[in-house]
């Protein structure tokens, strides 16, 4: 009986291999059925990138103001009070978690 099916074994193995790769093409990590997940991830990462670019621009402006060539007295005072933990007796200090 096995000798009778021997010519079809290579065809069956090839068919199973094609079926295996076909299933993974649809449901795998980068499959066609996961495109909505990839789109949602892309939108979230794009928003995160925009937020980080905005934060970086703000930090670059603040760093530029702290350079020797263009020192901002207000910014320097704010940073020194924040880092050293000092406050003027007339100030109202509200500590917030980052």
C-alpha cells in the first residue's frame, strides 16, 4: 500500500509546505490579516514622534538660552532653584510628579 502512494508523497509534502507558508502569509507577524494592527501602530508611533520632536525643539531652545553667548537670567535662576531645591520666601512652590 505504501509503495502505491510513494509517487504522491513528494506532491503531498510540497502541498503541505505551500499550505504552511500560505497560512503564515495571512496570519503571521507581518501577514495580510495583521495590517490593521500595523496601521494602528504606525499612527501611534507617528504621534509619539511628533511629541518627541516638539519636546526636543523646546529643549534645544532652552539649551540655547543657557549658553555663554546668550545667557537668560530668568532661565538660569529657574534651573538653579529647581536643581538645588531652593525657593524664594515669597514664592509658592507646587511640586508635581513628572
